[in-house]
C-alpha cells in the first residue's frame, strides 16, 4: 500500500488502481477468480432455488417461505456484493471515492442480507425442531401468516442495525484491508462486538442446541417406536429437510465464524491485509453453496432440477424402447405359438376329413 489517504487527524494507506494486482498478483488473481466463480454459480444456483420452489405442485408450504427468503437475501451477495468486491480489488479505494454513497449502500445492504439469511436459516431450523419434537404445536406456531411476519421482522432487524449508524453507532464503507464495501469494524468497537455476537454466536448456539435435542429425540424415538409407519414418517418427511438445513447452517457458520472472530480480535487494526482479505472473501462464499446442499441432500429438489433440464429422459427413452422391443418379441413369440397351434389343429382336421373319406368310400364299395 503506497498511497495515502489524508483527512484532518487521520492518515491511512490504501491500494490505488491496479496496485493490489501489481503488488500481490498471485493473491489478487486467486481472489478475483474465486469471487467471479462464486458470483456466477451463486446467482445461478439461488435463481434455480426460486424457480424450483415456484414450480412445486400445490400451495407454498411454510418451510418454502423461509427457503425463498434465504435465496433472495443470498442473491444480493452473489449479484451485487461480490461483483463490487471484485471492482474494489481491481480499482481500489479511488473508484469508491468518486461514488461515496455507492459503497455505503452496498455495505448496508450486505449487512441486512446477512442478518436475513442467517435469521431465516435459524427460523427454518427451529421449524424442523418443533415439527419433529413438538408436532402438536407446529400448526399453531407456523402458519403462513406467522412465517411471513417472521421473515419480514428479519428485514426490520437488519434495517434497525443500519439506522443505528445515523446515531453515531457503527458504520459502513470501504475497508482498505479486505478491499470491499462492508461493516466498518473500526467505527464503534463495542457495537462491533455486539454485532459479531448477534450475527453469529447467538444463532449458532440456539441452532446447535435445537439440533442436538432433535438428534436425541429421534434416536430415542427409533428405539421406542412400535409402528413401522410412524418410523418411516420420521425418517422420510421430517429429517430430510432438517438434514439439508443443518448443512446450510453448518456452511454459513464455517464461513462466518472466522470473520466474527476477526472483528473482535483485531482491535488495534494490526492484522495484515492478507488475513482480512482471505477471511472476508471466504465469508462471502456461503451463498454459493446452498444450491449444491439442496441438490445432494434433498431428493425432491434433485428430481425437480432434473425435470427442468430434462436430465435422465434419454435413459427413460432407451428403457421404453427396450421395453417395447421386449413386448414385441413376446407378442411375436405368442403369435408364432398360436400359429403353430392353428397349424396342428388344421392338420388334425385334415386327417379327420381323410378318415371320413375313407370310411365313406368303404361304405360305397360295400353297398
């Protein structure tokens, strides 16, 4: 960083245009390539999640409301935040100095998006927990209206976190170490700690306890179950989506825990820009994984995906053609058997006719 940014009482070094690529070409190119891939794959995957959910037969289930909410919030990261992060690594701070409001808006929207995404995952995990462990209360708690209200409240919470900036608490802008528009970790340290705890640690603890209790409940239920049908309902209907959402939450946690630790640990801003850069880029990978998690852990989602892209139809055609050939061969064999039977019948009739003719001729001579 050989460029300085001077304001009254504040001097900071930052990367200028192309300086990051020139000084650290290996790290720069790797980050740009990975974020480009994550942006394309994540946008495509989350769009497919929305399409598949919309194409599902029947009315939208309550869990689908949360899944749609996750996909929409994640699409902001892949469609807007990631591309602008790539711009930041190429252009550096000078680009956003020309458009100061742009960087602030991107950072604030990213904060709202992360709160909505993590909150939706937490609510969906709680949804699975109530469905399996306290089924009698499920329909009372999770109606369509209540689920929509829960999702909207997450946006309200995110907006409140952003509006606190105007009260002098926290902030958003271009971070010179992670080279992207994000939460200002240096604005208010106490609120940064609060933000880290609320964003990651509290939901991580709540969902972890919920899944642990769910695991114990299912294990005990399998031991005590006497009806095969009820055991099948637990395995197939409830646990399948719970498993998928657990993986989504695990990926989110793995991606964001290092960032939450970094916010609190680097109090004096002494960590290198490489550390900040790698951890922040890794944190923004989570929206790109959700499609693959749904695909490999949910058979219905996988089947719907195959239907959209007509995957597996050729195999079905081959199977149907082979079936037709088998049917034709069987029918031809049966026709041959029938023909041979008819031939035998005809030959026996001819023999009978010849014997009748002989008896007639003998009677004629006898007379």
